C-alpha cells in the first residue's frame, strides 16, 4: 500500500518530511488524488515520527504546515468543482474515478449539509470529493471556507496529536508501518458502512446543496444499474 512506501521515505527525509506531508495533504483534495493517497494515516505517522525524533521539527511547525496544506487543498477542490464539476463528474467511469464516487460524496453532502465539509475529513474517498461537490452545488465561498478551516484544523491537528502521544510508546514506535495499516483499516470500515447505508437510503438519487448551502435537486448522473 502507498502508506507502507511513504512512511520509510518520511523517515529518510528527516525535517524535509514535512514537505512530503504537505504535498500529499494538498494533492489529496486539491488534485482529487485522495483515492490512493492516505492523508489521515500519513498525519498519524508524522506525529509518531516527530515524537520519536525521526522528524527533527517542533510539533507546532509540522501541524501548521499540515493545516495550511489541507485547507488549501480543499479550497482548490472547491474551485475545481465550481468550474469543472459537472463536466468531470458526468464522464464515464475511469480507472481512478468511478461514477459511484461522486454520487456517494453527493449523498454524504445531502445528508449532512454544510457540516459535511468538516465531517468528510474523517471519511476516505468522500474527503476527496466533498469540496468539489460543494463547489458544484454553489455553496457560498465564505461559508465553505469557514467550515474548511474548522475541519482542516481539527483533522490535521487531531491526527498529528494522536500519533505524537502514542509515538512515545516503544512498541508503537517500533511498528509504525503496521500501525499505519491498522489506522487505514479502522477508517475504511466505518466509511464502507456509511456509504452502503447512504446507497440504500438514496436510491432515488442524491441531491447537492443549493446556493444557501441546503439540499437541492440532483445534478449528478446516477450510477449505471446493471440489467439482467
């Protein structure tokens, strides 16, 4: 998995690992690359590496860089969705983006409203697409930015602190790769349950938010349904 490659690379980079961390966090939503980039697991691993001295930087500096990258990534994702969203999401499924992905993200937004910008930070795949869905649904930019700042701060700092404090435990510090894989599994299972539930409850087609940040009419094409 990608996280198994990135963690040793961060260890070798030392203080420059923060640049790798920021690049991944930005690309995860800003470049819609979160379908294979493990932002939350990498944040946790970075916290462990700071605690163990592998990254010789103050935790506050790493946290500041992570928050900036995460917030900027979501802002770019929002702008991409506002400008190109319908054109991109209406295309046929590709290797990296299934038509089910934006439909699921839209269902998540429809269920939680504007606060989905914060909650989606903790849900893989949905985290990548919700900013673009918000932009496509014409959520007001100021409102999106406020929720984006809150979500980026809570998510980035929270994951870093969790890794930092657990990184002081010798067993965890010695098995960071296995722990990172466990974090991925723990985040994917609840996400799969939530997305399955959304699919069952939104067969009629999810709808994005309107200009006031409230659910509106559906604008994404429904995923193809196989015929017998």
